[in-house]
């Protein structure tokens, strides 16, 4: 059964009202702002009330350098949270928010797979609660205000050739990466070169995910450098006098979103800057809320451990005020073969030599833990071409390199993921 069929069947028959999920977490009806029956934002009042609670344990899910299709960090994180939920632990999952660019591209959605999914799947992957639209509006409003400053006399002496701030869309559109704007005569603005990025690659997304509350977000926005003057002096948002306006466009986007897994484990999905241009983690607000609401908070970091996990430890953890109590390192044999030099079209074939060649990649990835005191776990997720011999051999190699291997018994079988919560217990 396809992922979307599993999600649709669950949403038709088993999904619980979001008020029930919130109540199980100790949130009252007036502390959640509903976006339909199965999605909600947690109110500012609730976030302030929970700041007095002690933190639970923090588990970070990361991976070795993945294949272009991804290797299942989100799926493993969902399965781990469901397993803890089944075992009586109050587990709360905190994930990144999908961007329409990857959703419409090779990677697809960002809500897990098979029976380890977050629902309502289509809503989350598409427009969700409007956070991406709010960010897009805020970025483009700031861009328009910069151009308006040029048009109205340019009191700050901004050099149009050194404007750093680009416009955005939450989709991949290479035709808009480099554009000429301000054409059409004196009333149409100052002609200059500009371009569009994807929304999640904007600095506003990065600061939103590092902000601790709306006041902190306002301070971070004020400090953003958007351009340079003719004598190369930095120009900030605050110097333009528009900090408050941009912040107010994000007053709802800073509130974390509450949804659920197929097994009714609570999930906070909020923010997600790309790890190759920012820190690649969901918001500090969402992770801190998960720590305050649950006994165990499970979160993830983008790309491989040498990128997302390192940035989690070096950038996000200091703001969060907590380092992980454990790290789960996802490493499929498919990814090991890919890192061992096997072409994507040949990854289904058995190739022990390529797996051996990729083990230095694993060793380099696991050394990220050298600056942390937390244990690292290595779940091997079996795929159709995985044999018991290959799993046993790779586990031995992992033990030698200092991590503890633990095999996921519920890998892909045909075109179906096994029951992850049950399997990962």
C-alpha cells in the first residue's frame, strides 16, 4: 500500500481530534488555536506557562551522508516516538516543516513513510497552517520596502549593486534566480539586478527557528544586514525602520504546530531552514515545547550528521540550553554503498566492497559525538537487498567504531513499511 493510501485510510477512520491530542499533553481547549479538526497552533499563553516545567530527555535523530532520495531520518524518528508511546513513555516528536520545493521534487513529502507517518499528511506537506506563506510575505515585504527606500530618495545611501536581500517563493523556479527589476520608467522603481530564493533558504526562516519568543524574534530581525552603502557600511532592518512591521507578519508563524502520528503520538512540526545554508533544524520554540510537554523529546537534524547534527550541537543546542541525551545515527546499507562509490541506478545490487569502502564515512560521521557526552545508536534499516550476513558484518564494523548498533526489524517489505511503533519496541 502506498504512503498516501495509508495516510488517507487513517484520516478517514482512526485520526483523533487535535483537541484530544492536546488534552493528553495537559493543554486546555483555550491553549490551542485550531486550524480545522486535526491541526492546531499552541498559544503564546500556553508556551509561557510551560516555561516553568522541567525539561525531559532529548534524543536527536541524524544520519550518515544520505542518498539523494533521503534515508529515513523522519521515518525513524516517527517510529521511535511511536515505540516509546506504546511503552508508556510520554514521548513528543519535534520535526521540520515541509517546503513545497522538495515536496514537488525528488524527495517528496516530509511526514515519514508507511505506517510511520504524521497526519494529516497532505495538509502538512502543502499549505499546513500558513507558516510558509507568512514567511514568504515577510521576506517579500522587506524586499519591497528596500526598493521603496531607493525610490523615495535613498537617505541611507544604499548601493543598489550591494543589496543582499532577495525575494522568495516556496517552490523551485530556476527561471527566477536572476532577474532585472524596476523597469518601466521613473514610477516603477530603481532598475537593478535581483533574484528569488526558496522561502526556506531565507534568513528570516533561520532566525525564526532560533528565536525563543516574539520579542527575541524582533531583536534578531532588527540585526539582519540587508544591504551595504556606497562606502560599504552595513545596512540593517532596524536602520530602515521596519522591524516591527516585519515581526508582526510572523506573529502567528512563531507558534508551534501540533499534529499526530498514525498511532496518535503528539508531533510538533515547526520551521525548517535548509542545512546547507543555515542550521537545518526545526524551531527552538518547538523543541523546547516538546521537552516541556513530554518525558522524552525526539527531534531530527537535516542532511547528514556532518552537516545538520553538527549545526544542531554548535548552533541550536546553545540557544536551547540543552544538548542531546542520546543520538540516533541512521545508516542504511543503500547509503553506505552510495558513499562507497556505487551509482544510484545500481544501489539494489549486492556490493560488500562498496560498503567496506564507505565505513570511513561512518567513522567520520560518528566522531561528531566526540564533543558530546551522549551515547550514539546506529539503527540499520533493512531494504529488500539486505541479507542477514550483510547486517551482521556491518554491525561488527560499527561496534569497532564506538557506536551501539540496533537493527530496525520493520524495514520496507515490497512496497510497504512495517508497523514502526510495534517494531521498534
